[in-house]
C-alpha cells in the first residue's frame, strides 16, 4: 500500500531522519545538490537547494539585524531617560532653599520628561512653610486615597480632587498620582507613612493608563520623597 506522504511505507519523516543522521549522503551524491529544485518564497520561480539555503540565511540575517536595531534603540531610549533623571536629581541636590524644592522639583520634572502639567501637596510640612502653595490644606479623602496606594495610580481623570492642584484641571484627561512616603523607619520611626502626593497630568487620555508599568514612577516617588525630607515636620 502506498503512503500518501511517502513510497511503499516510507514516510517523509523517515527520509528526513535518514538524511539528518547520514551526513555523508550528499558527499556521495553531490550531484543532487545542484539537481534539486525548490520554489522560491520570493516568487514562483524554481531555485536550487543552495540558492534556497542562501535565501533562508539572508532572511534569518535580516531578522537578526532587525532585532539588533531594536535593541540598540531600546538602549538609546534607556540612556536618554537615565540622563534626564540624572539632570533632574542633580537640580534637586543643588537647590539650597528647602521651601523652593517642591516648585523646582515639579518644574524640572515637567521640563525634562515633557509632561504637560504637574502639582504637589505635602501635608506634613513644617509650620514655617504653611503659606507655601505645596503646603495648602487637602481633604481627608485625598490623604486616605494617597495612603491606600501601593503603587502610583495611572488612569483617566474621573474628577479627582488632586486634579485641582493643576494650573488647568479641565485639560487633565489622564493622571499619574504618586504617593510620597517616609523612606526609613530607622531615621523617622514611621516607615511607610504617607506625607504627600505628586500629580502628573496630560491632555492625552492614553498618556497614563491603568495597564502601564509604574516602576519608573515609583522611582520618581522615592526620589521626590527623599528630596522633600527637608521640609517635613519629622525629617525622613
């Protein structure tokens, strides 16, 4: 009985296994390499086995080149982000007046990362800063919301009170709200206590979404919290 994929019981897999395990076959029958004709994927013309192998190698190389280019682009993007973060952090360290820190922090963050709007509130600031914009009172709901966040909130602005901290609240279609917390129990005796919140906003509803990664925003929150330790009643 003839097998549809082979001859007299020999299947294509049998042939493939034989050739794979008999490397000397084509050495003994070298004329077959030139005689075998395959269909080119780049047209209906027939090509030799060697040509087909070369086409496969070219396609593979092209795919690898694409991956390398993508890796280089990702590396360049990451380097650019690192440079921006470095410049932002350096500016904070060079700000001598603690009372100016929140405004400088937000202004430079927006500038470096091309963020349309931002705002900040600190509800554990020293009394000397009571008249500063960053120390304006906030509701218990805001404090409770910030304290409940285990990671930055990213999503649509559904009328959050924190959006009112912005210059143009109506233009904020998406928000990133980052809780600010005391960093060290050894220094402050109250690790994890939320003392403020940083808000970033965009008129693009897709700029901050619920499914986006928040690792970088968390780092921003940690650096902001550390920088603002100088204005807290109990320094972090």
